[in-house]
């Protein structure tokens, strides 16, 4: 409710500004109305601009008022002090808000919120350590500038905070030849906020590979104040060759495009299903080596001369993500010409797959659509020996599922033989049961996890339980093997 209320301010203020500006431009006679409208328009503009700041956006997305004066910590010491103050004032455990997107997708208001958006930038003199409120894109850019390296993969949304990214089960599009998004995280500076006393001890350094298990077991208990990255575990920002795949329902043998999608040399890959299409549409990215040919295309939206096809260009990043993702749900449109999808792209650009949603149109549309976004994480059932058919039958199910319910899914998979898949779903809450029921036969050992920074409401957890599945934490699933 609070979320709706505060989000509505964005279009209302824009509307008020435009309305008053138009009325003002027609106002000639009455000086009171003239200055009243001018003042009103300026005030509306000022308030609307306020909503574009990181802090106001995080507050709205976490269900709180974006207006007024707030203090947000800028150092780990100030963060500790702020967390202690919340304990003292309320007697209860605080919660932390990074960029607010996880709170929004989870449809939860952050209780006793402490904001991380000003705890950003490099930490101390270290070039590879960042405060946890730093946005992923900023940390990546700074590391790339200093070391010429980038992350093997990242969550596709670049405006999230690095603290939330690594404290939660976030992941990117990594394929068999890639690495998980958290691969380069070496140490985290964490505060245990279990009690007032543990909070007061302040942050301590922990190895990420150990801390991540603690975060997984009890996500609300730890606050990441800073993250250190291991440059040796980052990738060279190499050129990738992009390729479109169109996977169709196939009952006995895997579809040829699915084989392409599952290529062992795919560094990144992602596949979309949705109500507006009877196929799955996706992309793979394999390393583009020096002597490999480069496709040519016309520059300037197809009007200019022939040049090597290098992505991103014009609005290609947003257009591709729109076609793959949004259009799977809405209109089914996509560029059929294979060549148009044949650009080469730097790994860092390929990781930044999602367009920037920070103008707040995206959450408003998401709310209006009545859908929720949850993600099932599981190991693929291994009843058939043909590993490709395990994925093909899941694809068949998802393609058919979205002919019955309105929604879309995004499939991500690393190593084929390991069988770990991430099935991100956007659907209406009342269809959650149907979605989980359809996917159930593909789940190994009846064990499934939900992404812990997306929607985890009753509609989904009840469906999981009622359908006889066992909900575990993401890392229990990550640790499961055939
Ligand atoms: C357009 C879009 C695309 C997305 N794509 C992907 C994707 O490809 N892969 C993926 O995995 N996710 C994806 N997500 C989900 C998103 O990455 C997660 O929800 C992420 O956790 C949000 O980060 P945030 O900084 O906005 O977190 P917030 O909403 O501020 O917080 C989310 C949770 O993290 C906790 N948290 C925040 N900061 C810290 C901290 N410093 N220490 C400990 N806990 C903390 C909060 O308490 C909260 O529980 C996408 C979201 C959007 C909107
Ligand atoms: Zn292109
Ligand atoms: Zn469309």
C-alpha cells in the first residue's frame, strides 16, 4: 500500500509540472494566478527531481516516504552507530536497504530501515575494496579502469548495491564456460546484527566463501559494509560473439538451437519464454577470437555505411532486452534476421543486459500488471540419460505453460552436467500454483529454492509445499549433486 502511494508521486508530480506549465503559458491577465502557477510548476519539478536521487528511490522502493530530511551513514563506523541507534530506539533488529529493488520485487516494506546508498565508493586506500552501497555498475567501472578487468558475470541489473548482490542469491547469465557472478568476491566486511551487543562490536573481515553460507542460512542477520574483490579472479574484458537462438517444442530429440544455446563454450547465455510466443528466444555469447570473422551491418539505425557489427550501438542494449524479455510477455515481436543478432560485444557490456529502470516507470508498470517476480532454483530431474533432453523437456513445459497462464520465464544454466537451473518467473499471484505445478516434474529430489531477493510470498511458498516439494535455501540446492 505504502509502495503504491509513494510510487504514484512520480507520475503525479510529472503531470502536475506539465499541467501547471501549460496553464501558466496561457495565463496573461491575473498576476496572482501567473506567479501561483509558476511557483507551483517549479515546486512540482523540484519534488520530482528529488525522486530521481538514489536515496529517495531506495526509500520509495522499500515502501517509505521519499520526502523529508534523512541521514544515511557514509562510513562503516557510522553504519554501526546507526544500526545501534535503531536497536536502542525500537528494541528490534534493523533492516538494511541498498538500492531498494529487492524490497520492491519482494513486495515488502523494509522495517526499521537503515540506508546504504551513501556508503559508497572505494574503501580506505584499497583499490579493489568497495563500500557495500556502491552500485554494481560503478564498482565494475572503477575496477575496469584500474585493472582492465571485469566480472565474469553479474546480475543483469547494474544499479543494485554490491552488498545486496553478494549477501543474497543473486546471479548472472553465466554459461558453461563462464563463472558465477560472485566468483571474484574474496572478503566481506560484515556486521552481525543478531543482537544489540553483536551489532555494537562493529564489522569484521570474513572470507566470502565462508560468509556466504551464513548469509544463506539467515539472510537478515548480517550486514555487509564493504567487499574486497580478487582481481585475479576477474576476467579480461574480452570480445564476445553474440548469437540468437529460437528453441521450439521438440519431443524426441533436442532442438538444434537448444544445442547451440547449450554450447560448452558459452560464457553467457539466457533463454526467454512467454505468453506472446510459441518459441523460446534467447542468446548465447561465446568468446570471439582475433581471427574469427566479424559480421558487418549498417551503422546509424541501418541508414549508414557498412561497418563491423559492434554492440552496443544506438539503443541496441535496451532494444535487445525489450525483445527478449518484455516482448515475450506483451507482443511477441522480435527481429527475425539472424544477422541483426550477430554483433560482437565486450563481456562487460554483455553483462549489463537489463536497461536502467531507475526512472521508476518500470516498477509502476510492474505493479499495474498485477504480476509478481519469483525465481525457482533447482537441479534438473535426471530420469533421462540424455542431458540435452532434460533441458529440452523443461523448455517444452515452459513454452506450453505460458500458453495457459499469462507470464514469462527466463532460464539460466551453467554447466549442463551439473544440472543447476534458475527459472525466473513473472506471473500473476493466482497463477503461481500452476507455474510451480508445471515445473515440478523437472525438479530433482523434490528440492527447490527461491531466489532470496525476489518475491517469496505465500502464493509461491504455499504452492511449493502443497505440491509436495521441499523448499531449501539457495545454497542447499547449489550444493546438491546427482
Ligand atoms: C530489472 C531488474 C533485473 C534484475 N536482474 C537480476 C538478475 O539478472 N539476477 C539476479 O540475481 N537478480 C536480478 N534482479 C534482482 C536484484 O538483483 C536483487 O533483488 C538485488 O538483491 C537488489 O539489490 P538492491 O541493492 O536493490 O537491494 P535492496 O532491495 O536494497 O535489498 C534487497 C535485500 O538485500 C538486503 N541487503 C541490501 N544491502 C545489504 C547489505 N549491504 N548487506 C546485507 N544485506 C543487504 C536487504 O536487506 C534486502 O533483504 C533484478 C532486478 C531488477 C529490478
Ligand atoms: Zn547490434
Ligand atoms: Zn514488444
